[in-house]
């Protein structure tokens, strides 16, 4: 196996060396420098969708998404410049204006860190959808969805290869959906739970957890599930 070439770069004034093929996000983490992420998850492939992980690279006109930008020899990188902080703050404010992110501790922590103003876009229209409770395992509340794409990746090429989830709608009405918006039991879903595990906002939530939060007791939840199973058998 050919040994990888090492590259030298500077991140926030700190000189470091990383193997060729290392992303700027990985290089920063080698130095214990925190760069916030939203769409990226350890179990999914980096796509550079949310742009929350952008950094400023000296000599480049645009900010670079650190999760997909590879380190280069002699790079000078700033992870918390004024320009970077302003972009991250705006992204958070726009997400807050369009979706319910109150159930995401990670995003709430980022809002606080970057002093994001939750009232910056008072005229914005938040996404409103009815909660989809169509299976015994999890519920879908797309009012809380930020279109990070993690669930689609987990359901598709990155983990499960079942492709039950995709993108539906256009513009502001864009949303994660099933094919033809079919109920989940009528799709290719195998109820593995990977989509729920990677969701950062509880747009997808374990059904037991959801019902407990609604005030139901465990015996009530068990009774409800028995009724659902009986109803499913009677239909078949």
C-alpha cells in the first residue's frame, strides 16, 4: 500500500500536518478545534448541504464547506472569522424561521453560541404539517424537519438501501416524503430505525418516546399497540 503524502497547513494560527485526502473538518478536529455541523452525521456521507461548517480559506473568494473541502499544501484557514460567524448565525436564524427546532439541543446550543436572533425574520412562515402516525414504530412530524437529508441517506446508499424516503414538493413546500406520499407500511421501509437515529430535530421520533411525552403510560402504549396489530390483521 502506498503511504499517503503529508500536507502542511495553518488553522487558526496553528501549524499542522495531515495526510493527503483529509478534509478541513477532519484537520480541525485533529487540533481539537470545534466546527459546528448540521447535515453531517458520523454514519452518513458528507454532502456539504447545510453550509454550517464553512470556514474561510485565505485567498479564496467564497467560504468553503469544511466537511467536503480537502486540505491543500500551504492552506491558511480560519474557522471563526467574522465572516464565518455571520454566515453561521444567519443559517441558524433562517432554520428557526422556517422550522420548529425547539427539540434539537444541538441546534439550540449553536443558537446560543452564535447569538442567533430567533426573531430576525418575523414575517417568515414556518412549515406546518400534520403528524404522520401510520405505523407502530415511529411518527413523522415534518414541521420539525430542516431538510438536512440525513434520513434519506440512512435509508438509502449509506446504511439500509431501502430507499423509502426522498424529497417531495417544491420551494418552501419542499419536504422529506415517501414515494407518492404513501403511508410508511406501503413503502419499501423495513422499520430498521436508522432514519430515526440520525434525525437531529425529532422530526422522526420513536413512537414509544413520543407517546410517553404525550402523557401516556406504558400499559396504555402496550394496549394501543395491541389494537394496531389487531387492526392490521383484520385488514389483511
